[in-house]
C-alpha cells in the first residue's frame, strides 16, 4: 500500500497544476497532494479513494464527517 501511495503522490506532483498541501507535524512538514477530479473511469477509483483517505487523514482530521464528505464531493 505504501508503494501505491507514493506512486499517487509522485504522479500528482508531476502533473501540471497538481495542488500540494503542507501539514506541519512532529517531524517537520509533509506534503499531501489533493486528488485529481474523478473522471468516472472504474480502473482509477481505487487510487482516487486512497488519495482522498490520505488527504483527509493528513489535512482534514478536525473536520466533521459531513465536512469531509462535502470536500470529497468537490472532486467527483
């Protein structure tokens, strides 16, 4: 799973217009790439879900569940 997450992060950072958020943590700053807008291709749904989960865990921990769902809907 770590390999998939790193591949998603590298892929998102390499694309033009890829947005990266920064989270200050105990060990410094971690970059978190926002997911690409989901285009409906079934083969990409797994990567989209992983990217959303990663971003929510790193950046939206304090948000309510409703707020997290609303955030995900912005990318569908």
